[in-house]
C-alpha cells in the first residue's frame, strides 16, 4: 500500500436478510443448492460495494459465504464428524455444541479459493482474506482422535498453509489468521501457538496477519470482559513472541477497550491494525472518536505501519450500524492522514 493509514475490517460483516437471519452467530442459510450459491455471490457483491462505498481501502469478503469463522472451515475437512457433536468450553468462557475430530484431519479440496477468485474479479482494491488460526480451531471442536491440542494444531497449520498458498495464488494480498484463543492460553501461545502460526504462513510471499481480540460483541464475551479489571494486559503475554515472528501485521482491539495503548510498543517494527471501531456497541463512532484512537496509537506505531481497522468482526450488528461504522472508520482515518507530513504520503 502506498496510501498511508489504509483502512480495513477485522473480518465478518453483516449478511443480507435474504441470505441468513441477521444479527446472529451461526445463522442458518435461508436458501439451498444453486440458489444458495447464487445468493452468496450476490452477497459478496453487496458487501464489496458497501466497503468500497464507505471508503474502505483493503476490502474483504465480509465472510458472506461462511456460517461461522471457524466451523465453516472445519466442515470442509476430512476426519471431522459434524453429526457427532459434543459440548465444550470455548475460550475457557462459554459452552457450545461443536463437531468432533474422529480421525486424521486433511483438506479434501480448497475451501475458500473459488470465493476469493470471485471477489478478486470484482475489484482492483487490495483484498484481505481471514482464516481461523490453528489454536482457535482446536479450541472450537472436540478432539476424539489426537489426544493432544498441540499435535492437532500442527495438523491444522499444515492444512491452513495449503489453503493460504492457494488464496495467495488467487490474488489475495493479505492472508489473516484469527486467533482470539491467543488472548486466553498464554502458555500454549508461547510454547507452540506462534510456531504453528509460522507454519501456516510458510512460503507465502503475500502479506500475512494475525487478528487477536476479545471476541464478538456477544453476551458471553461482554460478561467475561467485566471480569478483566480496569487494565487489560493480556497482549503483554504474547506480543514479544509475535514481534520476533515472521508475521507482517498484528490486528488488535483498541477502541473502548481497557487495553493500555502503550502495549503496542512491544510490537515495534510490525504493521499494526489498530481497532478503532467498537463491535460490541451499536453506537456509531464519530470520525473524531476514530481519529482520537488513531492519534493515541501513533505514539507507539510508525505512521507508515498503522492500519486503521475494527476491533473484531461485525456479523452480530445490523447492516445500517455496520455501514455507519465503516464510514466513520474511513472518515476518521482521513482526518489523521491530513495531519501527517505531506512528505510521508509521497513516499
Ligand atoms: Zn475478533
């Protein structure tokens, strides 16, 4: 990107009501067969138009073709039984009924590559594509085969690497891995979590990102946040390892959260996607509020490495609120861009 402060979103965006029930996670599709395929393509066109219309610089698929950011990917793998569901505690926080790993996991065929090609054909903007990270994948299923979180994570890292290489070949500019689990299992992150992530990006020439947040704006997450105290220092546990890793960008939650902004200093040298939009709140930020968050972040990240973004995905929000928030993000970034030295923009 030559433009300073290029804007993007963390990942998911609301789906049109004719595709799936709005403002809901794991929302079932309203159509099936060929009609569903066509509707997903239409939704990709709509989400792209809304991002471009709002002035978002790095666009995404808004996860319009997936029911959930983790389970849809897992659904496409061999070795996972979707009929054998078990209730597990996700992120050590809430119970969910999830599929079971019953044998060796492998990727039968590409999962999102056709969707990525479709999106690539519709736009000249840079594209970011989100995949679940290995640790978050193992934390969103029941393992009845490997008996080791680490072992299964390495298997997923290999599978994700295959998918990421094909996404890159399809014209994706940034491949992102979502790792909310990095904010919970610190010891595992440092033991093997970051190493698995590096396996997932092995051999990629495109940019690579990791998104670490405090989750969607659902009740289980907002209740959890209330227990975290006045300063959220979770990032402190993982940033040093990430700073030393091969990942290019780190995507964070900042606006309205209790994360001390100076923790970003621990990532010095990395590009930082600064969350300047709260996804747990339906109030649309003003451009000035967005700008204030970005100005604070600029104390700890160089301007040419700051990527204004949302705190997390916006799937649980209404489309009108999400549109408003995207526009505020673009307008807030523009306010700060104008304050930067003209010489920087010319570089
Ligand atoms: Zn998130």
